[in-house]
């Protein structure tokens, strides 16, 4: 992605189109535990890791056709 507004090559449109960036939190092992203790662990995990981007997935979404594509760069804990 480069410039403003951000453009990215869309595989569906087969050309450079304007895209938006969406950050989505990766699922945690605590997400499946629905008990009170599991919810407390999830809350503590989100407070400790809050504000950090290593547990997020970066998606780019085409503004023309709406296709969403995973676009993570780099390695975890880089």
C-alpha cells in the first residue's frame, strides 16, 4: 500500500484500486473458555496486551468490490 488514499492491487478487480485497512484481533486460547475464570483470564490478557499490534491481523479491503485480504507484514515480535 502506498500513498494517500491507499492503493493496493486487487486480485478480483485485477488492477490498482483504493483500499482501506482493517485491524482484527487474533483469537486467543481464552476466547473458548466461557467460565468466569476464563473471562477473567481473557480480560487480564487483553489489558496486558492492549495497545500492542502483535496480536492483530491486518486486512486490506477493496473499496470497489469489497474483497478483504490478509496483508500481514514482517514477523511476530520483530
